[in-house]
C-alpha cells in the first residue's frame, strides 16, 4: 500500500529546512576553522568561477558516462563527498579540540567512515541522514564565503543553467541517470511505498516515470537532487552571515524569509514532479528563496548589501 502522498513532501521539506538551519549553525565553525571556498566574499567573479568549475566537472562526468566508465564515476563522486566530509568534521572537531593533529586524524577517520557507509550500504535512510550533514556543510562553506550580491547572481545563473540543461540540452538528465546507476548518494530519497529499498529497487530512468495518477505503477520514491537543497541554503547562510538584521534565535529575518520562500518554491517544484517527468529544481527553488529573502529585507530595512 502506498504511504500518504503528503508524507514524502513533508519529508523533503523537513530535509530542506534541516540543511538550511544546519548550514547556518555550521557557518561560524567553518569561519573559525578558516575553511572558505573564496578568499574575497564580495568579488563579482566568484559566481562565474563557480559556474566554470561546475561546467568542467559536469563535462568530465559526461565524458566518462559516454565511455562507460561507471565505476570511475562512482569513485570520483565518493572521493568528492569524502573530502567534503573531512572539511565538515574538521570544523566540528575544531570547536571542541585545540590540537590540529587529532582534529585532522579524527576528521579523516569520520569522513572515511561516512563514505564507507555510503559505499557499502547506500540505503535511502542512510543516504538521507548523511546527505543532510553533507549538504549543510557544503552550504555553510559556500554561504559563509560568498557575499549577498554574488550569491544572488549565482542563484540566478544556476537556475538558468539548470533549466537549459534539463529542458533544452537534457545533459543533466543523462548525467543523473549515469550517476544514479551506480547508486551514488547525491540525491535525497523519500519512499512512497512501504518496503521500498534504494539498494534493491533503485530509481529507474530519470525521465521516464509515470505520473502519480497511474497508481501503483508510479514512482517508488520522491527524489530531489542534493544540489537542489544546497543552493537555496547558500543564500540562507549568506544572509544570516553578512546581514545585520533582527531575527529569532540564530536566524535573522531575511534568512527566515529565504527559508519560507524556499519551501514555497519546493511546493511548486513538487507539483511539477507529480506530472511524471524530470524537472529542473533550481528555477522554482531559487526564485522562491530570492523572493523570500527580499521580503525579509523589506520587512527589516536590511538593504546594506545593495
């Protein structure tokens, strides 16, 4: 029997908020540890450097897919994930340990353990749990080293690129299928059916799902790319890091507005997903996050970033 259709959507929304709040909490630790993606947060070149690196990495993976080098793809993905975990654990351990030797050793052990779990047992709940930690850490690194204007430019550029790569060139669909064939943990997975197993059932062709209205023949899980949750969280982290504005708890109002907007964007995206095809996630997600952020700035008069 299929689970309540609302529950998977709540699950994805909860993970989005967890990534955003986790990124905010990790950002000061990243700064204290000296971990940053860019030296100058305000540089207008930063978003274009990010896009160029993304295009280069994508081109390499597509080339490997074309030549059927799937094991190498999985190795590259896992190594990249492992390095990200090492940075995350360096920041976390550095907040409680002063000696750099044990910090590095502990980060290598914990990062290696996380990758080993994902390699040996990539079941959906392990992928989701470790994915939230990974996504929050990556969002913290980029959000704390990119100022507001560069982040806004980056979100607009990535939304356009995502739309073109899914609907026009379709190379992102090819990339997703090639990576997911190897059970690489780069997505968030929320089952729609009891007994679903990512290891056993996989996800099938990315662009050939039947809509929900076709009943039991539809998708077995709700899937959202990890980048679709990371990128909106980058603006949340940046807003909370670089803006002085009133707020509640650890979050200022512009960051809270960005979170609310990202959830609205996610709800729109999930309506598209119900139609049964692969859809670009960043256009609605980034648009909602930006509008929510701007609403938060309007409510508090926090326009110093302009």
